């Protein structure tokens, strides 16, 4: 009998898929499970993609990506954060942030190495650590602390085996953000240890209420810091598969070796379109964020008005992570109940780590009308619960 590799037994399949397979079979379901903007990429970016195909960008690009794209990325970081990255040696373009996280973990983790990952957190982190034969160590992100990292928890969890820490603000699944001061406190804990800091900042543009995103490289020791970013969410271009890694040359070299053997290079015509996306007008991005902000307000006030939900107001990304314990169910039971009774699909919180057991993730990457209708349906069925 042919068996899958041993290491796959550590990587449980995503329950999100299961939930959405169930939802597919039901008519008239409103999905609040979506992890991608319901927008199209800006028109001028789509045109640039088409032009790139016409102009023959259909072959391999350099492993690290076209130099012109790496220059555009470097310009962006210089202009936005005052950070200087050498496009020749300090930037690698990857097939999505998903590949970036895989590359980074494969490049540095040895069997038994411990990696601090947020709990709840994006589900690729612990899976990718397992795939690298490492051990994920969960940093509990508590509701009472607005799902931010508590530096005391980090201090307690560090052992001589800790090799890496992955953080993600604005956060999937909680929508939480951290201020410069709060992030600095985390960096201070790490300072005296040989720990690589990986900051996944794919939601950097999705911040609200005047919050200003801080790139971790602005405050963390540069020689230990790896930044992951992606065009997927910012330009509503999840299918382009264009993301990038920023790190000092010494840190990037092992990552480049993995990247070369995983994908060789990211999608070539999409890289050309990415240059236009980064250097062109950003109006469409601003409009999209404004729309997400309006929806955030609708969903947050709607949930707060339904008795039983406990809601920490998200300040970033496009997710809310309400506590549903008062309904007398865990996140899985609650999601199944909502799907069956209200035809509303949400994601059970424990998909994002053990501490998400009594939560669900709600995405507001869907129209205001659908959000209002989903809230109406939820209220109707949840009122019946004693
Ligand atoms: C926190 C986070 N990081 C990375 C990714 C990966 O995105 P992509 O591979 O499309 O760049 C996602 C996608 O949902 C995400 O939520």
C-alpha cells in the first residue's frame, strides 16, 4: 500500500475547506468565511498583466524575481517606512505569502527547534513549522488583552530551543493590531536571544480608526528580522500569487535556496503587473479600505446588538473574532448550527489554534447587503437559544 509521508500526519487538513464544502451543497448560503477581498484588482493592473503576456513575459524570471519589481518593492519600503533594502540582495519575490512562510521555516528550522506562533493565528504557521520538523509553541493571544501579544508570555515561553517567532499584525483571524510601543516591548524580550523574528504583514494596508501600521523592521534588530508581505490582499489579487520577503543578505541567502527548489520563480507576467500595482495610483486601494471600514462598523455593531456575542472591536484586516461561549456551544458546534439554521457560514475559531475553541471567525469581505442579511438571520436563530 502506498502511504503518505509520516510528516503529513502532523498536518491536519484545514477544517475551513470542510465547512465550505458543506456550504456548497446548500442553496442561499451567505458565506462570511472568505479570506480574500471581494474586489477586482485595479483596472490598470489587469491591463498591465495582459500587456505583459502580449509582450512575451511567459518564460522564467530570475529566481528572486525581476529586478525591476524588486526595485519597486524597495522604493515602497523606502517611501513608506524609511527602510532601505537592497533590491539585488535583500528581496525575494515568492508565489504568495504562503510560499514565503514555507520558505522561511524550511530555511531555518531543524528537528526539535521551537517556533513561537500566535494562537489564534493564521493556520499556515504551525503547519509549516511541523513540515520543517519543528515544534510550534503557541503564544496565547487573549481576548482581555485585545488579542495582542503580552511580552510576559513571550518571556515565559522562550527556551534554549527557541529558534524563531512568527507574528502577524494586523491579524488573521482576530483583526487585532499592535502599536509601536507594544511591539517594542516584544522586541526588547527577544533582544538578548538568537531568535529570528518573522513578521507577516500582508494586511498592512487594512487598518482603521487612525491606526498607523508599524513595519517590524522599523524597530526590531535588522539582522534578525524577516518581513513577509503580499500583493494578494492589498490589490485584491490573490490569484496573481505575488508576495515577497525582505531580509538582510545573510538571512535571505538560505531562503533563496529553498525558494529556488520550491517554485524557481513567481508567476512572470504577474510580476510585471505587480510593478504597475506598486508604482501606479493607489486610489483603488484606498477606496477598498474605506469600504471595508464601513462594513467593519456594520458587522461590529450588528454582532454587539445580538445578545450572547462578546466582541473585541477589530482595528485591522477584515475579520472579527467574537466569543460565542454564552450560546452554550463551542465554535465548531456553533458554526454548524449557524450553517444549518441560518444558512450563514463562519469559520470555527479552533482552526486557528487551540485557544480559539469558543470563538468563530467572521470575514466581512462581502457586500453590506449580505452582511446585514447575515446579521438578521443570525439574530433570528440565536434568539431562540436559551
Ligand atoms: C496572515 C496571512 N498571511 C499570509 C497569507 C497568504 O496569502 P497569499 O499566499 O495569498 O499571499 C494569508 C492569506 O489568507 C494570511 O491571512
